[in-house]
C-alpha cells in the first residue's frame, strides 16, 4: 500500500512538473510571439519613417527644380520683352521719314503753346512746347508731306515747329515804352527861353486874354477830334465773328458750361482791337492805342467785374482759330472759364487778326 501511495504521489508530482513545464513553455512561446510582433511593428514604423523622409526629400528637390524653372521662365520672358521693345524701337527709327534741310535765319514767335518735335513731321517724337510770344531763333527749314517746318531754338528747347503757326517776332510795346520812359528820365530837360515882346506899351491884360482865347480854341479842337475818333460802341457780329462765337459756345456746352451771351459793346471793342493790330502792325494784348483790354473796355462803355482776352494771327477760318485756342492751355482756360458770361469777337482780314474778349458782371 505504501508503495502504491508513494507511486501515486510520485505520479502526481511528475504530472505537476510536466504541467508546470508545459505552462512555462507556453508562456515563453507567447512572450516570444509578443516580442516578435513588437519588433515587427517597430521595423514597419521605422520603414514608414524612412519612406516619409525620402518622400519629403523628393518633394523639396521637386520644389527647388520648379523654382529654378520659374526663374528661367521669367528670365526668358524678360529677355523676350526686351527683344520686342528693341525691335519696336528699331522699327520706329526705321519708319522715321527722311528729309532735306536748308539753312535760314530769323526770329519768330508762336501765338499758341506750339509742339516742338525731333523732326519736321508729327511722326517724330515730341520734345517740348514753345510758349506763346516767346522768342525763337530759326536755323533750318524743311518741307515734308507738303508741310513746311522750321528748326527753332528758344532758351534750352531746340527742335522742329510747324511754320504756319510761327509769326515774325515783335518786341512788345510795353517793353518799348518802358525803355523810352527810362531814356527820358536819364536825359536832362532843356529849359526854354522866353523871348521879350518887341511891341512896347502892350498892356498885360491883352496878353492874358489872348492866351485864354488860344486855350479855349485848343480845347474845342481837341473835343472835335475826340468826337471824330470816338469808337462805335455797339456792333452786331459779322458772319465769321458769329461762327467763332458759336464754335466757342459748342466747346462750353461739351464741358457742361452755360453758353456765352453776345454783348454788342464787346463785339465793337474786340473788332477795334483786331483792326488796331492790323493797322499798327503789332501782335500783343497791350494796345498802343487803347492800352490793356480792361482799359479798352472802359472806353467802349462796357461795365464788368472781370475780363479776359484771346488773340490770334494768321488763321484762315473760324474753325481753325477756335481749334488752336482750345489746344493752348491759357486760351482754353479763358474759353472754359465758368465765371465768364458775355463774349465779343473781332476779325480783320488784313493779316487775319482775331480777338476774343470775355467779361462777367
């Protein structure tokens, strides 16, 4: 029995040992599996990290390549634009017409702000403007496409100007009168000596009466002369003068301004100014006969609060003279002055002198 019990206990112990070993083996096997799984996961993550790093490097390389391509494209575009501009410049220079010149000499001035160009045609580049009434010295003459041009120099400006807008330069009367006044101031006055009366016994009263009579006669003659030369202060505009007024009002309507009203006294004054320039052969706002336009308006009985004046010479038609005035900033400013309300226009065919006078009351 005891042997059987010992044998039975031995079997139990052996069984337990076997079971214990088996469990350890299973545990070891499961642990190994966990370690293998963990290591495989780490390896896969490492591979993913390496692959993503490689992809980032590839993206950076591609970006740098795109930047280089863009730079190359922009540089090529800049080069093509430069080539196009050079071709255009070459074509412009090639298209400039040829012309021949001849030497001339003379002093001229323009009544408008006249365009000055590199060559004798509107096809040439603009280099500046010749201001109205500024002296310009002409040195060359050229005819191109039926138009005559002068090469002129005024101060620092040099270039070609259309000859039909240039007139002979005349010194302003105001400057001449100032010079004569200065010369009068510098020259000493001569004293007049009174000659004694040869007649003896002539009473002093008789001398006084004779002097009074001579003074009265002189006053009467001066009054008669003033009556003869007194201006006609009310005139209806002629057909060509009315055309200038209509064209001027058309320009004002384009600018949204009220049209000018015709003032017959202004017409008389403006016509007198045009006639005065033609008769006395001058071209200036200050008249040797009437003075400034403001002085002249007073002589013609025009009442005003402000005035303006445009003059021109050599233009053949109403359309031409109004067009030239509108192309000149100063003349255009007078025409489109919103304060001005009344107008008068004068024209003299002897030399084609034109005058516009404006007022507001």
